[in-house]
């Protein structure tokens, strides 16, 4: 098991920091990167990918805010325990969406269809 990141520099591609963030998050959530896996340093990953250190640092900060990784000072950056913070945030977002759809007067099936369409659109870009 090792971290695998491919940066797409095409005109329609997401910004590099978002590509790094999304790929690490997906590998952590899928188990390809197990809990406790030590990630490369910001500088090391930036050099490996040919990116600016600030780009990788931005991705790491976003991942830490999402609860996917944790930084232990000089000891390094690790994949965090299975996204309890991320799961809580997802549940809160789902609750807020459900309440908003209800206030707008949409029936359950229309609200679910909107979520499915949004997820399909996101994953069509992968």
C-alpha cells in the first residue's frame, strides 16, 4: 500500500490542490490508505508531484479540517481514524438539505432525485 496521486493538468481539470485533496480523501475512505498510514511530508509530496509546497500544504489543511488526516507536529501527518468528524459533518449537511427541501415544498422523491443528479454530475467528472 502506498499513496498514488495523478495530477491532471488539462484545462477542465480541478485545481491541483483539490486533486491532491480528493485523491487522498478517497484512498483514506476506501481503505487503500489505512488508518495510521504516514503521509509524505508536504515538501516531499510537492517535489514528487512537481507542485509548489503551498499547493500540497493547502490540500493537507483541507484534509485535516475534514478529519481525514491528522498532523502530529514533528512526528508527521497520518491518516486519521475513520472519519467520525467527516461523518458528523455529512449527516449535518444532509439534515440541513432535507429541512431546506421541505421548506421549499419539494416532496421527498424530488429532493432525493436532486441529490442523485448532483452526485452523478460530480462523479461524471472523475
